[in-house]
C-alpha cells in the first residue's frame, strides 16, 4: 500500500511539474515575450544528461542596428531520471528598440545557445531564430528551433560551474548608419558585342527575406591579417548560409538597366548592411560581463538589417535604382568569384534569372537566392579583406518555393554569357549534426564575352 501511495505521489508531482511547465510556456507574457527553445523536431530542448544547463544570448535586428536583448541561463530541473526542464525565458525591453513595426515588415531575433553538459563533459554550440511582428510587441510566445552546429569537450572552468558564455562585438564591426547602394545585379559588358539589358523583380504577394550568413572559426582576427584573403577565408572558417533573417517583409521592387557594349551596369537597392565580428568569452560570476576571457572562438555575421521603402497599396515599395558604371565594391570581391554557368545567348534572345540560377545555386536542394555582396561593402568601410568573400542572401518565397524574377536580354550579336559563384562552400544544415555544402551565387554577377 505504501509503495502504491508513493508511486501515486510521484505521478501527481510529475503531473504538477508538467502542468507548471505548460502554463509557463503558454501564459501571455507581461512587458515582453517568452522564448521557448525547442529542438528541430519542435520538442522542448532538454534531456542532455543528469547535469546540464542551457545558456543563451538573444539579439534582435532593428532599424538602428543589431541589439543584444540579454543573456539567460536555464538549469536542469527534475528528480532522478525525470527531466522537467522548462526551456523558457522571459525577454523584456523589446519595445525600446522596436517602438513600432508596420504590419508588412518583421525583424529577426537571433538566439545563440550553449549547452554545458557537465555529466558527459560536452559543450554544444547552436543557433536559432524567429521574427518580431507588430502583433508581437503586445506580448507573444515564440517557439525557437535550435540547431546545434558543433560540440567539443567541455573546458575545465565550465565543468566547475559559475561560468557563462557570451558573444562580444569586436572593435572592427561595422553597421551602415545611413542607407547605402547595395548591388543585387551586376552586368559586366566590357567585352560584349552589343547592348545587354538586365532586370530584377520582387512582388509583395511574396515574403521577401534578407538572410544573413555566419562564418565560424578560431583566432580569425590574427589569421585575417596575413596571407592571401581568398585562401585565408577558405581555410579559416565554416560558412553557414541563411542562418537567420534580420528583416523580412512584403515588398515590391522592379528595375531594369541597359548596359552598352564596353560598359558595366548594375541594379541596386537602398539598404543598411552590417558586418558583425564577434568573439566568444567565458565569464566568471553572474550573468554580467566581469571576469571574462576570450576562448579563441570567433564568428562573422554579415547581412542587411533594414531596407529603405515607402508604403504601397498592398505592401512596401523598395527604393532603388540603376547605374551604368561599376558598383562601389572592394576589388577583392571579384577575386572571390569563379565561373558558374556558361551559355550562348543569341541576338534578341534572353534568359530569366531563374534559369541562370541553375548554374550557380547549390546542388543539395538548397536555394540561396541572390548573393548580396555585403562583405565587399564592409571591406570598403574598413573590414579585413577576407570578409569580401562573404555574401548575404536575398530571396522571396511563397508556398515553400524560393525564387527571384527578372532576366537578361541580348540586343546585340550572339555572345557567351557567364555567371559567377563562390569558390567557398557554404554549409546548410539538414539535421543537428549533418549538413550539405554548396557554392552560392556571388552578386548576382554576370559577364559577357
């Protein structure tokens, strides 16, 4: 009888703990929002061992830059082998960074995660992301799926407890304070035989995403100062494409450019790109920043955190234009390109960007979209030369498809058209510790001969 009562008590306690976890997860937040960490299958992030904790840092994209909302710690809860950890944190202070957002625009949150597994002696690093909408500013619960990118033996200080990890911004980081011209289609017709026309089109019935690229490495600051920039980038980092989306919205855009023989032309949008160089620190004490030392791990995050646009009937109209001249990119950008698709284009014939993407997109089922040369813009403003090889992504999607409309038309004699892609492989996650690698479009950069 006692054994039955004991088991009944355990079951009741377990039910109460589960019920408390559910209410904590779905209770409407007050003065902020709740972030619920899940694995890639949508289940609560927990169950690593009998002794672990989850640490996280949450950053948000805003019209004035990337801001850190806070650092948080979730300790394992439960008894015996039962793990009732509620991977839920309350995030406050969002409205001061995003006082208002239009219904057609959303800004991204980036969640950096460390799992400190003391029982198994493992450290896991991961990342997740979601969006903040106008409705969310009134309070919301966000379920953020975390992708674990890497693991390593847990360093000795972290085994002892009382330590936490943070990503700190290095001095050479850069954010455009004003809108700048960001090329999205470059046509080099200097060796052409006649006039070429290029165009890019977006429509507001699709969600337009400006996805960021993140590169991870060790002691990047030292490595980036020496050697050939192309080789340094190739050998120093793991590049992850589309790891989070700083800004998304319902946007219209259309531009065409006529590029005469012997000239270069490009189509651009007005946007605010950024280059964020971050170093990982391990810190003693509470969740403040005192007693911190570098671990040697570094990462580079490049992307677009805002676009200039005016209100349209059904969405926003992106401000942009075209010029018949070379874009103001650091020259190292062109060193990071290699030939992708090559095709003959007869007189008065054209090819859509969708078709041209076939020769420059990934071969593992991932569509990167247009590669925005954010790194090359950042290098022109002082970032180290290897950063010129990093591009962000512009794509729009509906019903699961990703595409960009537009094309290239040849008004002269038959030419050979070339598109260019990255010599570096970008990784795209397919599971917690599995990924596929693909070369992605650089530019979109097109050359005629």
